[in-house]
C-alpha cells in the first residue's frame, strides 16, 4: 500500500529580531490544529484516498521544532508528502510563507489556511501582496472551514500533485453537529503548561463589532456541536488522562444549546470525571437564567469576558452595543460568588482615547471592578475585520510587517495620540493595573470572598503580568523558558555568529527569568501578608461592596431604557434605508 505523509503544522510568528517565537512549554493549545487533525483522521477512516495509507504528523511550532530539512530529505528520497500550514493568523503568515518557500523549492505540495487567508479573501476583492506571493510560489490557499468532507478534495489533489491555487469555502459554513471532533496530539498536550486540551462547541457570532474577524470568516449565523460530540471529546481525552480544557468559542453564552451541553458535562462530572475548563462569555451572560451557576458547577475555572472598554461612546463607535456599562458591577459580583478566576479583555486606542483618558479609565477599573486580570490589546485592524477593509479602501497606513499584528504591537496611527504616546499609554496601562498596590488589592478581594484561590490567582496573574513586562508578548502567546534557534531566522536577515548569539541568548534568558522570579516572590509575600490579616474576611471596597436592592433596580431599569432606545434607533435606521 503506498504511503502519503500529511504534515499539519501550526506555525509560530517571528519576534522583533526575526527569530521564531518558541517555548519549552507553551500556555494555550491550538484548537485549529486539533480540528484539522480530527478532520483528516475522519477522512482516513472513510478511506478518502482509497488504498493509500495516510500518516498524520502534527506539530505546533510554538513549542516544537519543525524539521523542514527532514521533510525536504524525505521528498528527495521519493516519499510522497503534503504540508498543510493550518490556523495561520496574520502575525504567523510571514513564518508560514518562509516555511512554504523552502518546501516549494523542492516541489513539495503546500497549502496555507487560517484566519489571515480567510479574512483577506472574505473582505477584499483582490489577494493582498503577501497572498499573491504565495500563489506565485505555487502555494495553495484554503479559505473557510475544512469539515463536511472538504479536506478530501485537498488530499486528492495533493496526492495527484495538482493542488488548485485557491480552495474557497467561505460562502457556505459547514454544519458542526456530528462533525469530526478536535484531537490534540499527545506531544502537544505534554508540551503545554497544565496539560490542557482544547475544543470548540460553536462557531460564528451574531454581533457586529467592527474590529472582529469572527463574523466575516465564520459568519454571523452560529453553528453548534451536540452534547454527544462534547461527551466524545471529554471521554476520549479522559482516557489518556486529560480532563482540563480550553473552550475556544468566541462567546459560549450565545450558544442557544448551552444548557444541554452543560448538563452533559454535569452528568460526566457526576461519574467522577474531574473536568475543568476555561470559557469565554460576554458581559450579558448574567442575564441568562441559571447560566452562571450551572457553568461553574460544570467545571468552569477561568472566565474570559470581552470588556473591551468602559467608555460607552467607544463601544458604540465599534458597534459593540451589547456591552452594558451600567451592568458591569452586577455581572462581576454574580461571577464572584463562584470559584472562578476572571480575566477581561480590554482595548487600548479607540478613536476618542488619549493617554490621560486611558490611564484614568484604568484607575476606574481598578477601583470599581473586581476582576483578577486585565488582558490589554492595541486596537488592531486585523485582516477580515470591517476596520481593516475600511483602512485598505481609504489607503491609510498600516504596519507592513505582518509579524507585528499580535494585538500587543501598534500597527496603525491614532487620530489623537502620537505613535509614542499610544505606545506609552499601553505600557503605562499595564504597569498601572499590575502595580504592587493593586496586586495586593486583587488578593484582598479574593480573600474577602468564599473562594480565595490564592495560589491559582498568583500563578495566573504572574503570567498575565510578566508575559508583557518581561517577555514582551501577550499572555495567550506566552510560555515557560524561551527557546531561540540561531539557524531559523527570518528570510533576508543575516545569520548571527555563534560566539555572539549564544552568550547574548543565555544572558537574556537569565535576566528574563530572574525578573519573573523576583515578581513571584514579591507576590508570595503579598499572599502571606493578606492571609495573616485576621480581618481579611471583612475587607470591603467599592468593587466588592454588595449592591443594595435600590441600586440594582436602578441598574436594571437603566439597561432596559438603553436597550429600548437602541431598538428604536435600529428600526428607524432600517425604515430610512
């Protein structure tokens, strides 16, 4: 039986010096890679290539060396292989193209898919220069999702040596019910901190945020996996000792089937499976009857909420109308009644922002909202978003180096701040939220609740703080012990001499980790000091003070007035159109 080697690679991105961003242990598993492995495994089970043995080789480059030389050597020996670069985001595209360029020089069939390719082809009329460069090299582009047997066409064409330039499946999103479930490779789980697996239960989003790519790549019509799908994911992973998960849905609270899914998790926990998971929801989740209570009982331990901003004008300008600022405290206090770690996403650089207003808003958040970690991003026009398309059409400047489209780099100009002011505002906002005084406030608030979670809080806050402060990356692309490979530098940059490279890398590694250790011991001291305080349970501040009945009624009434006004505005706009 002939053998076909299918290499599925999720590439990393280049850092500021042109080296691949890699770690000894990474933090977040790639669900895109897991989904593609599941899709190809299902194609193998269906014998999509007939009497051809397909062998999958899956690698996440964030923590694994991609052996391009080995693939080239195999091709020269006459082995049949295909390389799929999967889940490629904009910042990873330059690295993906460098890998593809070397493989195409040996006539190895290569296809690039992911949000960058899909976003560009979904929103722009013509391929951008970097996509055209790939096409000129003979690299195929895959836009959309690979379920519903779509991967079969790619595998057949690759086996025949006749890949099409573009596979465009954007117009029709596949059904997820009964679709192949994600499979995280055992090696990827072993190389992750905490041994997490990942899965998604729904795709698509009904909202209209202009900075979001989800709605234009995965659509505004949501699609969902079934409780049986979820049970298979959990049982398959539990069989290999994995019960911790990242649920990668953009917003699980908008999954209309959330309750039967959560009920299935509750039933599995009742069997003795100690399932825990991180989940992303919106700021209206507390309005859904039973949602917060049941999600937490099912094993939710980390909640990510897209707070984005506390300025209503900024939220309105980006069409994130679902965020009700007047309900934030009620929402957070509802979550705080449970054993969860709360992280909020926050965007720096809306058009009305100034450095002073940003820092003032951060102080307001610190004083009034009982969150555990703030994940701050630059407002970034990601390809696939309405913001990006508008800037392209207007001919506005954007950073030409796609490796910097990480959300933690400035890639545009701001209408009210200079480039230096915007970058300083980002750094100062991080420094302000994670200063030592507020770290103590975070722990005091936790010890004043039913669920202190001191060491979980310490380790997670440490990662959010030090990833940016010391490592220069966001927490979600961070890891433990940075790896730098001298011979894998970005195409066009010189190879550094070994005698200069290795001492510099060793010194940097030592300096980075000493900085992290210093913060770790500082935080341990804070935990011990707060724990030793006999009045720790009686601590109160503005953020965790209970809402009285009158204040809560006022918040709900204000929310309803705002909601009715927005509905009238939308009806008026629709009738005018």
